[in-house]
C-alpha cells in the first residue's frame, strides 16, 4: 500500500522524526522476523494485521515467505501511532480500506482522523486533571507531619 501522507518524502506523518529504515530503498526486503524485531510487534500480530486488512498485501518470495518493504515499515509506524491514540481496530481497518480505495476517499479519511484527534484531546484533558490530583496528593504527603510507627506487638 502506498499512502501518500505516510510514505512520501517531506511529509510529516508523525510528530516525531521517523525512524530510519534499516536498508535503503531497492534493498528493502524484510522477513517477518526482521520486521518483528524492528517494530516490536510479534510475527503473530503482523500476520493478524494482514489477515484483517490492516496491512496491505505483502509480497511473497518464491518460497511463499512474506517480504516487507520500507513502505510497509512506514505504514506499521503509522498504525502504531493510531494504536497509541486508542483508535479502535475496526476504525484502523476502515482507514486502511479507504487508503486502498484511492484519493477520492481523502475527505472520509480526514473525518476519521479528526474524530480520533477529538478523542485524544479529551483523553489528554482527563489525564491533565488526573495529574493535577496526583500532584496535589504528592504535595500533601510531602508536607504532612511524620507519625512514628507503632511498635510491633
């Protein structure tokens, strides 16, 4: 799968700098175990992603082994970011389907990502509130007088 917003040079797919590929383009044929080691995903997860349609068609060697490319690694990095947002797997699969359908789905893809962004911002606000409570409690305990422990009976 070629995802313009992910695989194109100069396009910021994620807020952080993309991780460099282990091999240059043209020499980028990775086994499932190499991809698992590079991404931290298990081979089982990678097969599952392919089975449910979250991964594009992965090329196979003459012996039937999967051969992943740098574009596949980029896609998996993006899927990892989507997972971190808490996006449901069904929505990630829908996004992948829209990518495969082509450019006429840009609007629907954008809407899906905007909904996810709203959810992330809500979660961030909740976490900020939770952090404030923790900070308050930590300050409370830091300033609380120490009470000697009772001797064991």
